[in-house]
């Protein structure tokens, strides 16, 4: 019988990679939107 893994953490799979890609795309989209709005004199509210 093979020894069991006592560390009950699941291994990352393709869905974790897709989640990482989507999070990076969301952050990049927000940054690009802020950069585009700054061209028009957009200021953040205090």
C-alpha cells in the first residue's frame, strides 16, 4: 500500500491556471482604463 499524503492540500490544476490568467487580465484592464481616463483629465474622488 502506498503511503498517503498527510498534507491535505489539493494540487493546482488547469482551473487554477485559468483563474490566474483571468485575474491578471482583469487587473491589466483596470490599469489600462485608468491610463486612458488620465488622458482626459480624470481625477479620482477624494
